[in-house]
C-alpha cells in the first residue's frame, strides 16, 4: 500500500514561488510515474505536471515555463517547484502515484492548499 504525504503549500503573493514536496512510503517508488494535480473550487481536478519512472516530464500548458517537476528516488520524494505564481494557480494540489502494474489503482495524497493572493 502506497501512502503519499504532501507539504509545502501556503499563501504567497502573485509572482512568488513555492516548492511542494510529496513523500511516498510503501511500494517501490522508483517504478511509479508520479504527478501533481490540482483542483480549484467549482472546477474539475486537472493534471499540472507528471514525471515518468525514467524522468520524462509533462506539463499542462498553463504552467509550462513556470513550474518544474522533479523526483529524488533515494528520498522517495517528488517535488513541484512553482515560480511566477498567479492567482489562477490557487487550488488544492494533490500528489499522485501511478503503478506500471496493470489493474493497480492510482494512489493519492491528502492535498495541500496553495493560495496566490495579494
């Protein structure tokens, strides 16, 4: 059973930066694809960024050039560095782990709130 714990959210002014962390326990972290999703009030959860077990990254168009996803397999941790934050980035951010094993459901963290406001 994989457990994911996010941290690093908070209140930041427009143009500021935050770094989210997600520590994984259980399972084999290095084989899982990892991702960050976000959900704003009244909106559907959306993919922000993902990173494969091999390090290939993918970003939503809205965050390209501003956000960077990375992983440290030795620490079982995935990060999301968020720069040039905008009010539209305000949401609850969730960490996701996807196993390569067919039939295994995704794992989710509890979420961390990011609020961008002056």
